[in-house]
C-alpha cells in the first residue's frame, strides 16, 4: 500500500496529485474511527471461597485503551459493543496509514515547491 519515499520522487506532479486524491477518497467514514487498543482482562471479586480466589478470574472483560491517554484511562466496553470497537480501531489504523502516505506525498510536493 505504501510506496517508498524514493518512488514518490519519480512520479510526476500530476500523478502525485491524483494519488493524493485517491488516497483521500479512501478515508471514508472518519466519524467511525478510534485510536488505541482493545484489551481483555479477567478480574477477581475478592470474595472468600469464590473460584477467582484460586486463580481463575471472572471475565474476560474488554477495555478500550485510548492511545497516549496514560495510566488509568481505559474504558469498559460492554460485550455488545466489542465488535463495533474492533471495527472502529481497524478504521483508525487504516486512516493513519492513508494519512501517512498523503503526508509523504505532500512532503514531496513541498520539496518541489508545488504544494497547494
């Protein structure tokens, strides 16, 4: 999907602009994007005699951890939303890759003084 930087230099300005337009059109529904990760964890309830006291925790429960949010920022994800969160995370990864490629194209256009 991503071309090496050197290959961008061999493309004409017209080809770069067309590629940038095509990439931008792939961004799709940007309202359905998440940046972070989905983590599954088990929990212990603390009740004496519960099965979780012997090592087998309750769960697994899913949590969304936003990127660069720091410690303690994870949000519980109800089981009915896990697949939605996975889809949003996938779209987020795809959008990041497309934006990185658009940025590389814009960098090449800037070097040519044709950014605009």
